[in-house]
């Protein structure tokens, strides 16, 4: 991967790089897992050549998803006072970050947000609630709200924390589009990010949801200080669990949290992460979510649409403002992509 065009052997190096990318693409089109040497080539790929990696990842995305791009949105249905101490999270009661704090939102307020995102092109809308678990009262409200969101023609998803099998079955009966529960990072690195519950609790919730026949959305957040080995470990865990959709979030350092002084990831590193997940999970939805605007900024806002990702989160985030969802819709169309419509939904995530 020698990109110095004045160096001897550069043509041979470029040819070797093309061979590496062609082999990765061919394997992904056959849904084969890359071997350790190929994965190492991905993680060692120079950031300044990340565009070449993205182009290869795009070939894989186009094979599985054609010209469609999926738009999803969320609402912070219950915010703040979380019992868990995740180091990146503004909503943790353990930290001193300033963030919204409210009980479960009224139904009409949630439906207004859902309609606005639907009209801007979103086909999925997720109810996100803070805390490890919901009370019986809030869980009943969640089920009621999922049914109401579904009636709007949206896939009604939710992120309600750790659930047992009984509650997962209730979600399925209520028509839940997808159960979302991030693993956040690799198993080895997780204790440096959260100490209030075990990694295996999260894994078991995801495993149970898959086994109950729910569509499952589970991914992570990057830029926490994790290594490339941690990123590979997370991708392989998600692959083994059989999740359907993988959100890729980039850290937005929040004052008052333990990670407030972490730098924002570079564009090159972010693009490498998306490509890595596309090659390790070739046929899964890869969605670029939180932190997109920090990493890419307005001058590079088209890059996430040509990175190997098959979906984008639009609208606002949990505690931060996003960009106008209609602008993302129009940008996608200008790039020759077709925003997925509700009637396109065929059972995937």
C-alpha cells in the first residue's frame, strides 16, 4: 500500500492493492468471511487511501442493496437519569453532562415527530428510552406507541434496554419492526466503557431477540479509544449473533462525560470502519448514525452515501440536533440513490 508515486515499485504496489480489494470484494459477494491476513490488510489500509477502500465497499453494497438507501429516524422517548455509567453517554446519572431529562413522552408528541420524519423520507422510526430496563407502566406505553407509529406506515422500531424473552415476544406481537440494542464495542474493551453491567447481558438480549424471530439492530460507537482489534471483535460478534442491521456511530465528545476530551475521528478512519463492517458483514444493513455530522461536516456530507453503508439516520439524535432530513433525501437522490419507500420493505432491517 505504497502511495508515494515517486517510489520504486509503486506500480507493483498499486497492483497488489487492487488484487487485495478484488479478493475482498469477491469473497464478500459470496458472503465468505475474510481470513486473518485479509482482515489485517483492511485494518492496516492507509487512511489517505480510504477512498479506494470505500469504492470497493460500494461494490459490495450495490450487489446486495442496488441503488436503494434506507432512512431511519429516532425520538428520545424517555430521557436522562440512566442507571448505567457508559462513558460516552450524556444521559448517564453517573456523569455531569447537561442533557434533556423527561419521562415517557405523550403519544401525540411522538406521533408528530414520526410524521415529520416520514414526510421527509424515513421509512423506519425508533422509540429510544433511557435506562437499562422499563417499568411495567412504561413498557405498556411503549407497546401502545409502537402500534400507533405502525399505523402511520412506518416500521416501528424500539430501543428499550435489556429485555427478557417474555417482553421480546410482546414486542413481536405488537408489530415491532426491529429491536435495537447496541453492544457498543468489543467484549475485551467493554469494561473500560461500562462497569454497571456485564457485556454478556447485552449479548444475551440480542441473542434472545434473534431467536424469538425479531429483526435485530445492533452495532456500536467508535472513537472511544478502542483498537482495530476491538472493532474486528465487535463485527465478528455481530456476525455470529446473526443481527440484521448494524448502526455505526462515531463519538461526539460531550462535556461532563469521561470521554469529553477524546478527539473526533478523522474522516479517513471513519471510512475505514464502515468498509471493515461492510466486508465482515456484507449482506447486512450498515447504517451510519450518530456523529456523522462531526466526522464528515458539511463539506463532505456526501461521503457517507458512498462509503459502503446502506442506510443513514436522519433528523435529530438523542441529545443533539441533526441536519434537516429532507436535505439528506435530496442529496441521496442527487447522487443517483433511491430512498427506500415503505412499500419496499421486505422483511429485512
